[in-house]
């Protein structure tokens, strides 16, 4: 047994042990994160090179993978810019509907008392737990009956509808934090209920709106399962369907094209992510993101 | 509210009812009683898929969503704040990557040709390429889903660890506790509730998630990585089988909901969530 106490030797030993522990933590983190790091680096490298030697050594710099920007890789495929516009339309549509519906609904449940209020709140939580697969089949039936199959509107409505409960809970939290007095004084000054909501309350919950808008946009932008299930018409493709088709047709062959289109698709996400990751982490903890 | 009613309540009811019909691509309501459930009991694939589902759900849950999420949370809170934040952001990135792009990355890493990463390394070392996806379908779906799943546990555990008063940890350190002792005797007991919550919540999420499996292995080879939810999806929408058996698929989905409900009740009982709810956290009325 080593002698205990604060001799210079024991302090040094302690410090060395600390450093060893810390170093091993870093090593573990780096090693376990390797698949993620390497994967995303590949998106960049693979998009600008031809075939990689041994799968990972870049040989030459080339822009030929990007020719999809002006010429579709297969004659049956739509123009990439049309696909891009569809993706923006989908993401924007989901964002607008989700923000408008959940903000107004959250204001109502946060501020007004009416019979069935607690039931509505509880039911949004319960419904949140229903898995997408159980809904998918029935939604297919409903959309078909409404004539919204093969149309982006169907996907927008479904995706926004699925995200609204999450939005209501997040926004309700923000509305609950605003003191009643502020609203009272507006009402006493002669504002109508709607004016109060529009001019007084909304500016106060701007951070909440920003948070759910970012979430809705990212979800709409990345939408995959509803899209490939409900939309087959190439004119309504988004970038998700486009890459899905590349994976389907060139599985394991044209990695350059795959990387280039993926990077094109990822670019707004990466930008958004870098700008808002702190916000995202907070909201992900507060409310629970749909899907998983 | 109409939107919610329309896209939640109606589908749930329609699915449940559809489970008792023989609906196919013609969309006719032919009621066949319990026919679909008899068929399910005799479906030779069902036992295999049940095993797959259990292995996949609890494998991913145990290895990644809980254990790895916890390790990440512990490590990133123990090192400097800036580096910790960097790694947390890195692990969060896959969750926000469009599923097709995430799948594309894995298809490259696991490619059976020598153009993929792992096989490229094997070829460079003079070995033969391996068809990773068809050789190790379970490993592939567990790892690919787990890397996404771990981030959720990581975030919740991180905020739970940060909420622990620093005094406790300082007191332990003054008493000469090592890092492992700190984790074992202070942090773990204090984040018991979040640990249980993640276990329960992620079980349900994993039971019903199939997006990434569909993209990466397509449930193959020969149903080796097909889980219950994917099976239901394939029965209804699969392009290659071209069956459109909506009735049977709806019955499968209904059973999945039942399994999920039973699992939630079991967790509720085992973990005694009622005690947690007793603390007034959410104002409901």
C-alpha cells in the first residue's frame, strides 16, 4: 500500500491518473464518432471526385458529378430545379400550416376555459404516441378518397397534422409563461381579444414560433416515408424521392452522383443546423420530436 | 382541431376497422371477421418477424439508445464544455439529416463492392470484399438506427446531469471519489427517472420505426432484418411484391398497437411512473 497524504509524489500520481482518464475519454469519443465524421466528410469528398481508390482515397478533382444540375441522369427523371422547388414548397407549406394552427390553438388552450379543454390536451399527448405505420394505411385511404394522392398538398397536410400536437405543447409552454397582467392591461385599454393576441401576445412568443418553425421546416424538408408512399408522379418529386430513385437505380454503382445530390440536399440542413443547433437541442429536450 | 381529428382519430378508427376486411387495391369493404388474424397465426413468416422485432428493439435500446446515450452524456459533461458541445452537436446531426442522405452514407460505408469504405480498406489490406449488409443484417440495422437513437438519450441525460447541484460532485471529489465512483454513486441514482423514461419511450419508438431499415436493408436478405412494422408496410405498399393487401396490413398494424399498449402498461407498472407523475410537473386543468 502506498502511503496516503499530500506528498508531492502522490499529487503527481493523482494528476497523471486524471490526465490519463481525460485522454481516454477523448479517445473514446473520437473513435466512436468516427462513422459519423467519416460519413459526412465523404459527402464532400465523394461529390467532387471520380471513383475513390480503395473506397476512400480521392484521385482527382472533378465537377462531372454535378452535371445533374443541368441534365437529369435519366431521361424519365424531372429537372432538378423543379424537384428543388417542390421540396421548398413542401417544407414551406408544412411550416406555415403548423405554425398558424399550433400557435392559435395553443393560445386558446392556454388562455381560455371551455368544457373539454383538459381532454383535448390529454388527447394530443396520447395521439402523439400513435405510430406512423398504423396511420399510413388509413391515411392512404383518406387521401385517395379526397383525391389528394400524388399531390404534394396531401403530404403537406398529413405532415403538418402530425406535427401540430408537438407544436401546441411547445407553444402552450411559451404562452403560459406570459403573465396575465399584460393581457389584462391590453384588454382594459380597449383592445379586442384578437388585437391582444395579434399585437401583444404574438411578439412575446416569437422565440417559440421561431423554434417550431425551424422544426417544421426541417421535418418538411427531410420528409421521406409519406412522400414515397403517397406520391409516385415524377412531377411532384422532391429531393428525397430523387435520391431514393438514385439509390434504387444505381445501388452500389454511381457513388459520385449519390454524394453530389446528397450534398445538394443537405446544404440547407447543414446551414440551418450550424445556426440553430443550440436552439434545437433545447427544444428537443423540452418537447419530444416526432417520429423517434 | 379539425386537422388533428382528421389525421389522427379518423385513421386510427379506419385502421382498426380495416383490419377486419379483405381490402386490396380495389378498395372494397369486404368484411371477413377474424380472417386476417387467423391468417396471421398461420403466417410462416410471423414467428421470424416477431423474433427480429424483439432482437432489433431491445438490442438497439440496450446497446445504443440507453447505454451509449448515457456514456455520451457522461463523457461530454466531464470534459471541457466547448468540446463536449461539439460532440453533442455531431451526434445530433444524423437525426436532422434527411433519411435518404443518411442511408446513402451507410450504403457507401457498407457497400459490397470495393468502392465502399469498409471493403476498400479490406482490399487495401489484401483481403476479399464482404457483402456486409447481407452477411450481418441485424448488426447493420442495430448500428444504423442506434447512432440516430443515441442522440435522444444523450440530450435528456445531459440536461439531467447538468441539473445536479455541483456541490454534490464537489463534496464527493473532496472526499477522494474517483470519476467512476462519482458516476456510480451520485449521478446514476439521481438521473433514475430520465433513464426509465428513455427506456420506455424509446421502446415504443423502436417498435414502430422502419424508415431506415426500409432504406438500407429493405428487410432483406429473405426477411432476415424485417421487423413487424416494416412487414405491415410491405404488405400494404411494397413495390416489388405489388400486393396492396391493405386489410391484412391494417390487421398487422392493429396488433402492433396492441403490443405497444401492453409494453407501455408493463413499463408503467414496473417503473412506477405514477410516483413521478405525482410531482406537479404539467398543469392540465
